[in-house]
């Protein structure tokens, strides 16, 4: 009877709903793939940034530059931050054991999510500005600007398209970092007090 109670307490302690961390070493193949995925956005971010920085046009209608539009300035800053973070995170991910510790897994998870939304927001607001530049808004008597500044609009469009390719990379990276984080924890389990049975929430 005493042994049964001890077993009951031990089972209850092991299944009290506290997640147990799994410390698993990342295989070289997965580490290499993640490093390449993190290096991919570096070139794309720099390309989008440079195209936008050089985006200006002067003609008989006047002059316009990316710096005249807040959305385009935000896109430049977002791509610059993204390029720096991508390069740094790739260097860390390439080091054996360095990216497998729990604090770094949490850091990658949080920053990958953050960068995904930052770059997505930059692409979205820039797309809205380009839509107005191409189509105008008749309800407030805004005429389209791209008929007068076609070269400017073309380069801005290229920069925004590249930015959305960066978003695709970061969506994949966010999924990878989420998987690496949450697979380190055992699913919580529930103890059936009447029958002294431990039943996993996830059916294990």
C-alpha cells in the first residue's frame, strides 16, 4: 500500500503539467540547411535596399526620390536591419552547438518572428503606395504619378518584389525556429486520480 502511494506521488510529480526540455544535438545536415536559408535573405535584402536607394527621377514634371515617401524609407531601413540580422544569425547557426542551446533557440524564435513581420509590413505599406502611384484615387482627386515618373515606379516595384521574396525566406525560417523550440518540450500529461493511470494529453 505504501509502495502504491509512493508510485502515485511519483507519477503525479512527473505529470504535473510542467514541460520537460529535450536537449537534442542538431545534425550537421540540418545545421547546414538552416545556415544557407539564413544567408539567402542577405543578398536579397541588400539588392532591395540598393535599388530603392538609387530610386530617383527628374524630368520636365519635376523630381522625385524614395526619400520623399515614408513607406519607401521604412522599406530601406527594414531591409538593412534584415540583412544584418540574417548575416549574424547565419554565422551563429553555422557554429556547432552554438545554436542548440535553449537561450539561443528562444532568441532565434523571437527574432525570426519579429523580422518576418517587420519586412512584411515594409512590403505591404510600399505596395499600397505603389498602387496609389499607378492608379491614383479618384475619390480624393489624386491622379496617378507613374505616368509621369515611370522609371521611378519601375525601380520601386522591383525593390518591393525582392522584399516579398525575403518575406518568403523568413516565413520558412520562422517555421524552422518554431519547430526547433517546441520539439524540445514533452507534451503535458494528466494523471487520472481514480485509476492511478497517466494519460497523455496528445494520446501518447
